[in-house]
């Protein structure tokens, strides 16, 4: 199954901030997002369910410092109008920024 990605404005804003400061960031981010759409549980992403106040969210790694905060959701495909499995990208940042 391939998941569709839905990016929140917060995620986009944070990703742009990191892209300005790190030329390799976009390459690592694109690789991580590709893996996430194909297989969110791949070991390379270190995907895990969060606990406590963030218990409805999941997290995966872009690199050693950067994490993506996301949720599995149902969405409507913009082309077919059919329900699809999607990943809502909520935030991206360092461990301390997203948790």
C-alpha cells in the first residue's frame, strides 16, 4: 500500500526553515518522505508511536537530529474523489522542537 502525504502549514513552514540552513536537508527529507509513503515501518526511519500528550502521533527520523511528527489518517484523493490512506505531516524539527 502506498500512502498519500498531506502537509500541514506548520510542517511546510518548519521544513522551509531547515531547508534554508542546510543544503543536504532537502535530499534527506525527500528520501524519508518517499520511504514513509512506501513503508512507514521500515527500520531506516525508526518510526515509533508516541506516548503521553502526543499519544495520537507517530514520529520518524530524517537524520540523527531531525524528526517528523505525523498521524495516519483517511483522506479524499483529489483526483478520484475516493477515500485513501494518508499520512498527515504535522511538524518537523529537532527532538526538543517537536516533542
